């Protein structure tokens, strides 16, 4: 990938997630609850225990870093890194509110993680972030460098878009108002479906130098809302790509998106409450050689 494309993807990611940071803060209780099973699986697969030193990549507003900090306890430590200053700011607020002293959050814009030492972590996690990276192999190589011998990295990515209605349904309503918007094909770096299969994720782990790769798929509820209107509000305030696209629209187009999505959800859930999720792929690899 050309450097210009590489830098453009990173610029776009920073803008998207900065714009959605207030939404993540607003809806954090529901997001934390719904995504907790995914956090639990990452923790289990990475073998995280009390006293561990853990790296959490693409930590967003602090999860799963803050959950992990409670597991590793005072004798352990967690370092959360993210590209979006707005997300890091919310993560630090949540850390202070919870009185946690064993976790730090760092802004990171370099795929080689230069601020982190070699062989310094007992485990690493990345929940729904690796597929947004312009060069996921390079990023995993950097994670591997920071891990101790025998340590595991466990990441979660979204499967194919047809198995992720929580995003594809609202995105269809957005795209209808943006006829010039070019669709991003699954497997294209830098998007929510950049790593849509176990095979592709396994290839990335192998190229990055990890061994003993294994993967599972699991269905995750992302949003359960009391009404289609509430779903629209939550989805359009937290889904980074959608938040940014809506910010470019004229008010009448935003209104059309809302009407389209609300009607679609009413048709899908005529009884009222809305619940949509997606298929997550959780992949884990081990650093078995120096």
C-alpha cells in the first residue's frame, strides 16, 4: 500500500473515532454490557491472570483495558493505546472515576509502537480494532515484538457484512443518500470488514510471526434498543464510519436517513424492541520464538 493511502486511512480513522467518542461515552453502559462476552473471550484466550502485564490495542474509551485492569490487580498493569485523542480522553475519565491505578492510556499513531519496549507484556488484546489498521500485519508484528516469549495475543474482528446487520442495516440507509459513495469491499484494509474470515485473520497472524493460531466465531449483540428511534440514535452516534458520513450531510438528507432506517427497523421488528448484532471472529496466536 502506498504511503499516501496508508496515511489517509489513519487520518480517516482518527477523525471517525474522535467524532464518535461522545457517543461512546453517552451509551457506554449498554455497550460495555453487550460486548462483555467478547471481552471475556479475549481474556480467556489470551490467558490473562492476576499480576500480568497486558497491552490493549485500539482501546477506545477504555474497554477491554479497564476490565482487564481489575483482573490483573495491583500487581499487574495494563497499557491501552489508541489513535483517537477523543477516545483516550474518555478512557482516562473512566479510569479516574473507577479509581484504577494500574492502567495507563497512550495516544499512538505509529504502527511500530515505538513507545513500547520489547518483551515487556505477558499478553495482548485488540477488540474490534485490527481490521481498521491500514497494515494489520505490521501492527501485529509490533505487538509480537512487545510480548514476552510464550505470551499470547488475542484479537476480535467482524466477520462478513452480511452477518453484521447492526452496521450494514443503518449503513444501507446512509448510502441511499450518498449515491457517489463507493462501496468498500470486504477484505479492504481500513474498514469494519477489513478481515472478514478466519482464514484471512490466520494468514495475518502467520505473516506477523505468531504460532499456534486458532480462531472461533461468536455472535454478539451490539445494540438492543427500546424502539427503532432509539436504535437510530445509538447507531448514528457510535459507529465511527457512519458518524463521520452523517457529519457531511445536509439536514434534509440526515432526516431522510432517519426516516429510512426507522421504517426498515419497524418492518424488521414490528413488536417494537430492536436487537441487532454481528458475527465476531476471535483469533489467538502465541509468540513461540524470539
